[in-house]
């Protein structure tokens, strides 16, 4: 498998990508194949990254990610099922249609592809995160350089890439103005902004900063969200072992 380099040339090899992907699969779908595919409102949600795949004729409110990962897989010389090689749009157009076909040959081959390519999905997510960093840095204005430095500090730790990817899956990048309570967000950007940056243990800083922004979210929330905190903290604990 091709390796991935961060800005600091830290390589993500096949073994590491597979390990990271498995952890995320456990967090997002309990490690069950059936949870690699689902329907979310108006689109299919696929793989460990919940990659969006819209049917034809649906207004795209979000980035149509699954066609992009299919292209990425082909670039990595992954052989796709024939029906996916020229299928830009999701062939199922509703929740009912999707689950009526849940055991069809197409669905079975789709699940198998998603299971077999988990390391590649990790690579794709890392690539997209690198592409998103300039937007994150721009969103924070005066702290852009600081955010980049903290990102690289975390990424260079043994659990760092996993922590970054999983947190984005879990609470987003933090760049959307819609993801704010009382003007304060809780995504990756806010975690990086709140890292002190003055210790030798970047991953511990990351976890503590994440805990802080999640508690702040609960404090600022219009409705009581405190019942989520135990589960959120249990997820953060996986970043340190």
C-alpha cells in the first residue's frame, strides 16, 4: 500500500492505516459490516468516514464524498465492482428504496468493498484533512500558524493521526458557523486552538483541550446535553492507549 506523508513527512503505512481504521470502525459502527452502509435523510452514508453519496436529482447540501473516494481507490489500483466503475450517483433514491435492497448483490459488493478498503479510507480522510487545514487556519485568523503547529505536534505522536481523524468524524472540523452555541464551537479547530502547546505530551494536551471544548458546548447548549459527556469522555480516552 502506498504511504502517506503529513506536512512533516510522517509516514502512514499499511499497518498503521489498518489499525487506525479499525479503531474508527469500532467507534462509529461497533466493528460490524452492516454499519458500513446506512441511509441518512436524503443520501447514503458509507464507510468509516460516513462518506456521502447522493442520488441523482437531489440538491447537494453537503460535499458528495463517495464518488471522490471511488476515484481515489482507482488511483490506488483498487479494482472496483463493475457496477461502481461508472456510477456517479447513488442508485437508491430513498430510505425505503435503500433498505429494500439492503441484501441485493450491489449492496453486498458495496459492503465488501468498504470492509476491504478501510486502510485506503484512512488515507483518503488524511488527504482531505490536509486539504482542509488552510480553511481551518483562515477561520481562526490570528491563531492560524499556532493551529497548524498543534496539528503537526499531535500528528507526530503514535496515536495522533487516529485522534485527529476520529475527532473530526465525531465532532467535525469546527469551521462551520452552524456548529456553534453562543458563538463558540467544539470541532477540531477549537481543540487545537485550546491546546497550551507547552508540554512534551501533545496527545494529552489534545485530549484535555477536547474535554474542555465539549464541556463548554454543554454549558452553552440551549438544551441539556450533559448526559452525553460520559460517552464523549470514553471516546477521548481511546486516544491515549
